């Protein structure tokens, strides 16, 4: 999969994509992430990428021309263009799985108050939000999306990592985990985990995950029931 990130801060991404699983995925050739600096497509003397909003109000808006040129510079026949924004549909595991099938993602990271609406209407296939809060920088949202989508690209996760993959798609939380010592500050590991009865352990884990989901995210269980 090829991912092209368009932003005003390409350096922002250097750390997160150069460690651990994403680094390994790129070395294996499963994932190819490239950066494009939108400012390189501003052709005026001052390389201006923003301007004041029509109609007044605070903040600046990203000008359409540099963004349009940047997108069309990297666009292919098979590209899928995503704008990261709090005004998009909220990202889910299901959407990540869907996006992992795309051969070429173009991620457009907005800055300032947003991007001229005509770009969103003409060039963007989908707006996606990573959650109901406002970030200082669209680059952060792109990092989260790339990471979460990568997990669904075959071969990116090792077998051990892939084993606990199902959790969220099943629609309930993962179970609690324990390791040695058996007693820590007076607290014992649950007995069932020490007895080696695998059916009982599986039932206990499922029950724990379900109970926690019921307590903190009852909406997930309702969503599960409505589509089953
Ligand atoms: N999930 N941000 C985008 C600039 C902006 C403002 C308004 C469009 C309209 C975010 C999120 C997010 C902050 C990225 C504002 N773009 N992105 N940026 N939540 O908060 O994706």
C-alpha cells in the first residue's frame, strides 16, 4: 500500500513512522509512506498557503490553489483522497479494514481553521475524524489513521500481534492481562488463570471483556446487537 501525506509539517511524521511495527512494515515493502510539503506548490513570491476567511471571522483558511496542485501532483488513477477533520465521520476498526484494501491513500492534513470548501467538494473522497475533540495539527490525526489502518495490511503484524487483533472488531473490549509475580502488593492473579483449564479461561476472559464494555461503553454492545 502506498500512502501519500500532504501537509505543511512533513518533519512532524519522522518519529512515529520510523519506529517499531511501522518501520518494519516499510522495510518489508508492505507499506510505502511519502511526504509532500503543500508549501512547495505555492508559486507566489512569499509562498503563501493561507488567507483570511471570506465573510470575516478569526483565523486563516488554506488557499485552494497550492492544495489542489499538491493533490494532483501525487494523484493516480487508483487514489483515494481523505481529509482529516473533526467534521468527518469518526474512524472505526471497520473503516480501517476497508481503507487497508486501497492501493493508494492520499491523506490531506488541514491546518489553521480549515481548507477552502471547494477543495473538499472537488478533490476529496471522504472526510474522516479520529474523534470528537479538536487537535492543534491535522498531522496527528494522519499518524493515528496510518497506524490503525496498517494493522489490517496482511503481513504487517506478526502472528503474536495479530492474535489479539479481533477484539475491537468483535465489538467488545479486550480482557485484563496478568503476568508474574503471582502476588503484587498483596493483590493476587485471578485463580482461574493459574489452573490451566483453557475453556474456563476463555469463558472468564470473554465475561470480563463483556462486563467492562457494559460498564464503560454500553453503546458498543447496542451497536453490536443492532447489526447482528
Ligand atoms: N480528527 N483537527 C484538522 C484543521 C481543520 C479545521 C477545521 C478542517 C476543518 C481532527 C480530528 C482535528 C484539528 C485536524 C483541526 N480542518 N482531525 N484541523 N479530531 O481535530 O481529524
